[in-house]
C-alpha cells in the first residue's frame, strides 16, 4: 500500500519564526489533506490540496503530485500553532493513510 | 449538524466489558470512516461506509470489532470483550463524496482497565 513519510518528526520554533513541513508519498494520490491536531486531540482541517498551491492567512501549502510530495509553510509562527501536523492521502479508494506527523512546539 | 459529533467523549471500560461508540456525521455526507489513534501515533484506518454499505472493513483489528450504519447516517462502532490494547482514541470522519474533504469528530477516548 501507499507509504506516507513526514519530516521533520519534531520541530521547536521561537515565536515569529517560519517553518516548512514536508510530506512524501509513494504513489499517485487522488486526495491529500493537511490537518492540525490540537492539544485536545481535535483534527482541524488546514488544506485539501491534491495538487497546486493554496494559502490561508499565515499558512500555505503546495502539492507537486508528479513528484509525490507536499509542503506546508507556516510563517510568523505563534504559540497556538503548537500541536501535531498530519498529512493524509488516499488513492481514490476508501482508505485514507496518515503520516506519523510532525510535532511542533512554538516557544514564546 | 454543523460538524461531526461523537459520543461519549470519554469511556472507561473494565476488561471484558462491551462498549458502543457513536458517530453523527455531517448531514448529507455519504462517506463515513472510523479510525483508531494510539498515543503518539497517527490515526489508523478501521472501516468505511458509503451510505449504509460497509465497503471496507480491512482495518478492524479483530472480530471483536464491529461497525454498523443501518440507515446511512449515524454509525456505531462496537467493541466486544474489551482488552487493554483496545485503549486508544477512536475517531470518526465523514465526506460528502469520494474526492472531497474529510471532516473529523473530536473522538472518543477509550481506556480499558
């Protein structure tokens, strides 16, 4: 089945810093989403981005489907950005496969 | 409803007890998914429904796990004779259709003692 790898596994930032999170996947995908799991466990939708580039405030994402990767950019990080960021993909079937996540801690 | 709703939020079960976890998807969403998330891990697929039909149950870890969605809306995940390794957060998600965005509920944290 499809493999999803996220990097880095852990990231510590000073408030105000920028960062890039990466998601590599091993096969063509029909769907790709980025989620933020907050400290209370809620998975919050960030982007639905099987291809192309999208921006939402301080966050933006780019998926290059032909090269099988996606990037999530966080600019001017805030302490509320802390949590786990997941990339999730599926190949048009029924299973959505999650990566192991990037654990982000933003220091004040 | 406005979002995916799961209940209960927390459940403590004694080993050997049966439990039932409920998921109310977003109104009109055809697709419904259950996931299991162990501490420090990403969510793992359990099963998928399209309307009332269970099209994929390959992720259910044993025959003690059973899911249903009899009227194509609310779904129940049942775990019989719970064991300690069943302790996890159980997440439900729904989608309007196949190639659309998935939305997750807040999850049910199950602790088996």
